[in-house]
C-alpha cells in the first residue's frame, strides 16, 4: 500500500517505473501548490508518467527548495501563502531561466497575464487535465533543450551561424545573444521566439503562426502568451527590433 506524502515534506518522491520509453531520464519537477489535495493528485499523476517530483506548500518553501537543488521545470500555483506564484516567478527569473509553468483558476485572467509578464513560459487552467499538463510539460522541456536548424538559402545566416541586426547579434549555433556586445540571458521561450523572428526579417508573422512554431499550439492556443512574450523580449533586446502589425501580428526589423 502506498504511503501518503507529508504535504510539507521536502524530500523527493521516489519515481515509479516509467510507462513511456521516450520520456527524458530523471526529469525533476518542483510543484509549488498550497492545496494539499491538488498537490497530492498532481504529484502522483506526474510520477505515474515517470517524472521525479518535489513538492512545496508555499512560495517561500518553494524558493528555498529551488535554490537548494537542481530542477528541470517548475509548476507554480498563482495563489500561494507567504510568497505568491507571481512573486516567486520574479525571484526565480532573477537568477534562472528554468522553464516555469503556472497554474491558474479559470476566472483569474488578470493573474494569468501577471504570471506571464513575470516570466512564466506558459500556464494551465485548474482543475488541471493530466493529459494537457503532461503535454505542456513535454513541450516546455523540448523548448528548453532544442537545437536551432542550420542556415539555408531562405534562412539568413553566414557559415558560422551568426546573425546581426544593428546592435543585436544572434549565434544560432551556440544559441548566444548579444546586445551592444554584451551577452543577454533569454528564457527558452524568448530565445525560440527571437530565432523565429530572425529567420524571417522584414516578414509579417501572424500570432497564430508564432503560437504554433514556438509554443507548439494549434488553433486553441491563447495568443496572450505571444503578446506577453514579445513584450518581455522587447524589453531585453530593444523595442525598435520588433514592429507590431495591428490586428495581425509582428515583424522583425532588418
């Protein structure tokens, strides 16, 4: 009989046998959720898919656990005691680009926006459908470990994979970005978004196109994640590089 997890325990749960051979090994998820029932059910569901799960019942505990151990992905509730999910996301983004997936109640549209603005990569709506949750986690992990495709005739770049746009340089092989010669830290989602823009300078790209290519979403994706990711990217590389095409999408300036 399975022993129930102490909801405030900081020890990692032992991962069961993995049902799918294509899952990455030892993927470590930190789940920060104050509701004991949700914490237990989501944690057990992720373990059944082969993930290693650590849990925290509040934001401050989650921050301490994140700083004390290596995690591959964070799953954060927005409404947390002591330090809410938005504040926790801000604190983590000060030092780390680890993928962050926020959880929100269906009515918390403003909180979703605030979470994405704070640096979260994506969000899911509670109650969380396990299949949707696992799909989003897999997508974020792929996004965090992807390799950019080489330059081709229709994809700009020199033999070294270096793209230059005024004060902005992008190494598509080393996945390094510099502004005015200084290295720039980008979250995985921001980097993928920038590479999509840089691959098609001067071409207007629809929000749905970016949603499909960067977030792997189809028609049912939320375009707010595109707008807010563009907003964060502009703050880092300079607003002059990305032009808004009203009612359509965005264009990367040459």
